[in-house]
């Protein structure tokens, strides 16, 4: 599903989104976007949201939705975002990824 992820939402490694948008809020929590920091207890590193949905943009940055990947010290693809809300979603399931050379 393309439900929007917010600050404090968990990852599949039981980590969580540390910081998010300064302007976009859903149900009193800030919206998470590509590049926002994420704590990962599995590798004990602060990583970042490596993917976003280009159909929902906040301050020129794609917003993160459920299932998008977190880049941290874990094996690629093993840490993904979950969402704690099921009311607001992006228009469609779509994903863009931060290019390797920019990560």
C-alpha cells in the first residue's frame, strides 16, 4: 500500500524515523521523506530513507510510503518502513530511489 510514513514510525528492524518534514503534518506527526534519518537497532547506525513516492511531494522531496527501503549498515533491502496510519496515502504505488552515487 502507499500509506504515508511519519516521524516515529517503525521499520522492519524495529528502528524508527528520527526526523521529518518541517511543514507537512498528518494526524499531528510530521511526514517522512527521502533522505530523512532513521535509527536502526540491528546495525546500530543512523541510516536514511532511500526511496520515496514521486506522486506526493513535500518541499520538492518525495514522501516515503510503506515498504520503502532504509539505507543503513544492514544488508540492502532488509530494512523497510512501516506506517502507523492508514488514512492518508499517495495517489499510486510508485517508487524512486536515491542514486548510488548520491547516497
